[in-house]
C-alpha cells in the first residue's frame, strides 16, 4: 500500500493536498477500549500507551499491561520496539535497548 503512494512512479504519488493532524485521545477513553476494571488501571495504561488508539488495539491482545509492554515494546521483535522515531521530542524515560518510553503525564488538561 505504501508503494502506491510513496513511490514517485506510483499513480497516487504527490496527490495529497494536506496531511491531517490527529490529536491523541484523552485518557478517559482507554478504560473502555482495554476493558479495564478501574480508574487506576486506566491511568497506568494511558501512562504506557498514551492516546494512540493503534497502541491500544495492540495491547488489547494481551492479558496484562506488563506482558503487552514486554512483547510489543521491549522485545526486539516487538511491533513498537523502534517507537518513537527519530525526530520526536526526547521522552522523560527511554529504555536503554530501544526507543520506547514511558509517559509520565499528558499535556492536555481538562
């Protein structure tokens, strides 16, 4: 799919007029998305995954947050092992073996 858009010879290359900016979802949605039992579990999950629904989908396949973090982010074979990409602002904590980080708070205030 990426080749259809990113390759200069592709028919869709350069047709995008703009790139929409999508803000992270607020913390309140993660409890329902991950079927968490209480507010504390929701805050812990949001501290790990932030407001990115795709990360929530990936984490939902595991029985617990620790298992999900180990498999998705800390394992070199994990889907999120290389997150965040270069150029992102430096996080408050970076695992020494890869680019994953634990968020200590959210910038949005309600």
